[in-house]
C-alpha cells in the first residue's frame, strides 16, 4: 500500500493498477500512461521474510524471480495488446532495509 500511495503522485500522467488480472495471473502493480507513446510498467514485489542465503546476492535472485514471474505469467500481455510499445518490467525484492531490483524492457 505504501508503494501504491507513492505512485499516486504520478496520477496526472499514469493510471496505477494493483492486483489486476492480466495474462495468466495477477500482477502486483502496473502503471499505464495516459499517452500511449510513453512507457508503461509492470512491477512484481517479493517480500523476503527471512534473511536470504547469500545476503544481498540472494535478495537479487529473489528480484530476478519476480521478473521471471512477470514473463512466465505474461503480465505485460494486456498492455502490449492495448498498443503500448515500451513496457518496463521490474522485479523488486526486499528484506528489512535492504532492497534489490531486476529490470528489463519489453
């Protein structure tokens, strides 16, 4: 909810979606620009409750698993079908005050 609240700051240029069905499942968060020429984004969060083996490297692996989930479940499919040419995909893993981000462009 904290992240969604922060993303509302861009609501003049983006529509923010949470836990909406797309592809083969439900993504955590997506930003759909009002202007289709702007980039859209799909975000999958991974909350790691216990410290991951390998510390920050383990956290980076969890972020990669979030990115893999976006691809495996085709969360960006609806955005692509609606005509968004640039889509950023983010897997974000966090544990305590540590955070790791994996990103790719579709």
